[in-house]
C-alpha cells in the first residue's frame, strides 16, 4: 500500500537531514576543535570567491577589462605556454624587462588544458581570498579568540583595497598580499623556515617588493629575532637593487622605465635622494602631503585606525607608501589599483596588533566588560561603512567600470569572431584582452601608434565605444586611422552597428563616404 505524499516527504527529509548531520560530524572530526569557526571561515572565503569571481568574470566578458594590463599579462602566460617564455608584442619584447615576476610562468600549464584568460582571473580571486586564513590565525593567536579571528578575516575580505586589487584586471603582485600575510603569521608563530619560504616567494612578486621585505626584516630583528630579521633585511634590499638595475635592464636591453615616474626629483637615484634631502619643500609643491593624507585615510579608516597603535607595522609601510606617493603616476596615489598590494598586509597585521594593545590597556584599567567590547563594535561598524563607501563591487566612476554594457555588444562579439586566430592584430585598449592569444598584438592608444599598422594583418575597431579613444584621441583620429589603413592595403571584411573588421589584401574598399560615416557615428555616440 502506497504511503501518503506527506509521509514520503517526511521520510526523505529525515534521511537527508540525518545524512547531512553525519557529513558535518565527519567534517568536524577532520577539522578538530572549534569546528564552527573553521566552517565559518571557509564560508567567508567561498563567499568572497563566488562574489568577486562573478564580478571579475562579468567585467571581462562585457568588454570592461583592458589591454593595459589584462591583455598584456595574458599574452605573457599564453606565450610561455607555447614555449616562448615571457614574450609580449607591446611595451617590451620580454615581460621580465618590464617587471621581474618570473613566477607568472606557473600559470602557463593551465593554458595547456584550455587557453582562457578566466584562469588568470580565477587564480587571482582565489589567492586573495586565501589571505583570510593567515589573518584568522594571527588574530586568533594575538587576541585569544576564534571569534576575533573571524571578525578580522571578515574585515580583510571586505577591505576595499583588497577588492580593488582583484577588480582591476590581473596583476601577479596580488599574490604579495597572502604571501606577506602568511610570512607574518609564521614569524609570529616562531616557524621561521616556513616564513622564509613565503618571503622568498614574495620577492619574486615584483622588483620593488624587496624594500618592504627589508623593512619587515628590520622590525622582526628589533622584536627579538635578530639573525632572521637581519638576513631578510639585507636580502630584500639586495634583491630590489639587482632586479631594478641588473635583471630588468638585461631583459629590456636598456634601463628600466620605472624611474621615469620620479624624474621630477632628478635623473638618477642619487639626484632623487639629494633633492629629497636638500629641497624638501618640493614635496609640498607636488602635493605629496595631501596625497599622503588621502591615501592614509583610505587605508586606515576601514580598520578603525587601529594600525596607529602598532609602530612596527607603520615602519614597514614606509617603503611602499614612499615610492607610491612620490610617483608622478596618479593611480599610485589611491587604493583603486594594484600598487597598494605591499601595503595591505601590514595594515591588517598592524590593526590586529593594535586591537591587542587596546584590549590589554582596557583590561589593565579594569574596564567593565561592555567597555572592552566597544572597540570590536566600532571596528565592525567602520569596516561595513567603509566597505560600502568604497565598495569594489559597485561602479562609482572612480575606476573603469565593471557592470556597464556596450550598446552594440552583439555586433562586437560577431566581429571579434571574424578576426583570424593567428593574425597579427591592431585594436584599441578594451578589446586587446579578447585578442591577446596571438604572437603580435598592437594597441591603439596614442597618435604615434599608427606606425604599428604596417606590422599587422587585421584591425578591429568599435567606433561606438568612446573608451577606445582615450584622453588623447578624437573621432577624427578614428577617421584618419581608417584612411591610413586604406592606403596600406586594408579592406572591410565586417561592418555592423559601429563594429569594424579590416584585413590586409581583402574585403570591400574603404571609401571617403565610409570614413565620413564612421566619424559621424563616433561623434553621435560621444554627444549622446
């Protein structure tokens, strides 16, 4: 005799629930004590991966990423996977002549499975999310509570600067964040061999990171681990000097262009130091103090300024804050780009230590229990407010968009599919990441880039996308570009809703009427 539906449902429900309980019990047995805290930490990390992973995937899919830097970085990994290590076709011939980041080669085996830029975006999201683990461990150890560890792990995951590092394309220096956090955690736990492994990996994250590692070594030495700290202080300085003045120039076949951002101080490192020492007034003239206040507020407000209670971590921040604030390149003055990656770990570590100092002061003053909880409430409130105020998940106009859509997106996708897979291509910045898996890719940003037209076989343009023009280009520049392509033997092989594919030696002729129509469509889009 068949059972009523409600009885069957009840049996299924009981079996599912009992099965779920057994699974959770096994998970908790494997995790050990405080299972709830570890499960909560795992949930926080997974939530970050899902939320930010969706955002960065959507940002790229809808043509909001850029050739500088996602297209450039992907061409590095793609070329390496095909046996041409670190080869790129724009900026420098070898990427190691731009930034010394040899560990990027570790991503190339993923391209053997399936070449896709989404590997890089997923890797960066997961790596940044894993930074919550050493934050949790360090907080739990210093503050004596699993709950404290979870609070700081959550603060890290919603910390605006972490989200912006993840949001803006792909940069290997994103790995610096969890690596330095792990190094700080292992030093604090007395596991110096593991700390050395993470510091060594950190050095390969970017050429100037050795200065932050050196400052970290100094602080570790002052806190009692003299030999270990001195070793890494010396190693950090030596690495940065060798990377900047030996390795990069060797791969570049010329001096690094990094110093060009500090040319206002002098033409050589010696002159720059001399200017800072003898003419400190130039810092005020260049608005460096106001930059410092703005960046400092963006970094410290989300952690309730607790870093100010930890002098050691404040010292560690000096190198990265110094070269960022002195640079003439404005993206280095904000939290919205990858340049603050060496700064972020020690803001969190300093905040953890600062909270520990504050709690000890309150306990020594025999403050009531509710008073000791007030700093925690304040931290949670300001972290949430800052996370909303500077949210990397929203388009606020401060940085390139993530959620905007092209009016002719369908035509753009169809046009991109018409570009031959092996052809040398010339395109504009927003479309370079979608055409980067090829030996030769040129990006139209400045007027002088027109000379690269002779090196390519195909061109993709979208005249309805004003982002493609940049600050120095106009609609007339688009028209001039197409006219030059006509004289160089290109014809039109695809044209629809402002999306245009040109190929050398084939297609319909480029006429003056066509050029005029493209310019008018561009101007109409701009005025509209």
